[in-house]
C-alpha cells in the first residue's frame, strides 16, 4: 500500500487560491510601502533606525521591495517551501520586533495561511520533512497565538 495520497484536484485549487490571496496581500502592502513611504515611516519604532543608522524611510522602502518580491514570488508559485517559509519568518519577526498593535490579528491570520502553504508544499516536495516537523509547526503557531494574546493583554489601556 502506498503511504502517500495524491492531492485531489479540489485541494490544488484551494491551495492556488490561498497562495493567490496571501501573495496579493504581500504584493499590495509592498507596493503601498513604496508609494506612501512617509505614511509608513511613522510606524517604524525608534530602535531599528538608531541601531542601523538608516532613516525610517529607507527601512520602509527596503521592506516594501522585499514584500513586493515576496508577493510576486508567491503568486508565481514556483518556489515551494522557500517563500511561504520566508513569509512566515518575516511575519513572526515583524510582530515581535514591532510589538502587538492593531495589525497583529491580520498578521496572525496571514501567518496561519503561510504555514498551510508551507506544509502543503512540503507534502509535494521530493524530500519531505518528517511528520514531527509539520506537527511542531502547528504547535509553534499555537504558541505564537498565545504569546501575542498575552502581549496584547499586558498592554496598558490608552485613551
């Protein structure tokens, strides 16, 4: 008996739709960061531009180019595990470096979609990861959600 099942055509359509949705979000926000640099520069915390000695506008443009290319690559769909993995790391790093704010719920939903794309691309890979790795990705996502929930609850209530 063959241990792996071939995905059904409906599953492929769902994954293409999910990849298109996530890719278009990255493409949109990357392009928006390149067009409205001044608006996004106010959201950059103080410490990155003090650490790297680079103005916030440059950091916004660099992240805009990265997100635009990431979105275009996700729409293209040729890079399997690489781009959903990069997108996941980008979202996690951004959430913890920026802190919990109004976009965190959106970010956590997109992260979940990126992890689904990552796991499903792994199933189609020539050398798939052991099942314990994909299971641990699920555990890590739940821990991420708990961590941002705790960070959100510990924020002072503002006016």
